[in-house]
């Protein structure tokens, strides 16, 4: 069972001099208020970005991919916060391992979403380049036709 008194005292066998409540450096876990203070601004930043993705200038496919990755990041953040600040591995070892497994799986999904987002960006860039190439080819052809050259695409007469 999780007790908040366990966050304010060092684990068994740990020297009190090495135990510092500030950020819990040197310990396996952080205190619950520290984890909350770190996780809340990150979750709020994710919510702010979620709202900005609703703009019309964001492509729908990119919006969907990035919102899925924001959801996965939120799940990973909550799972990591729970594993580092609230769940005691000595009391609940199965829950502790399960929460870390959820965090790792969501991180894998985040990496896959990033790869998918990169593929979408590359394909979009390639379409833009193809459109520019086609447009410039049409312009070049019309400029050549306007110049009055008759043997465009034919071999020269004395070849």
C-alpha cells in the first residue's frame, strides 16, 4: 500500500545524510510532489499544443498523427509519474512492473508515430517538388513556343 509517510523518510538501510528530499537524487524514486511539479507543466504544454493543432493550416493527416502521439505522450507521462512517485515497488511489484511496461510500450508507439509523421512530411515535400517541377516545365515549354523556335524536340537539320 502506498503511504505518503514513506516519501518523507529514507528507505531501509539508506544513510540519512545521503537522503535528500530535494528531487530525490541518489534514490530510485522521487517524491510525489516533485513528480507532480514536473509532470503537470508538461501535460499542460501538451494540452496547449493539442489546441494549436486544431488550426486550419495543419494538414488533417498530420493533425491525427500528432494528436495520437500527444495522447501516447500523456499516457507515458502519467505512467512514468506513477512509477517514479506513487507506486512502491516493494509493496506492489506487479503494479510497478505493469506501469513501467505501459510507459515503455507508449514510448515505442511514440517512436512509430514520429516515423509515420516523418514519412508524411517527406511525401508532402516530394509532392510540392513535383508540382513545382511540372509548373516550371510548363512555363519553359510555353516560353520556348513563344520564342518561335520550330525544332523543339527534333534533331537539328544537319545531324
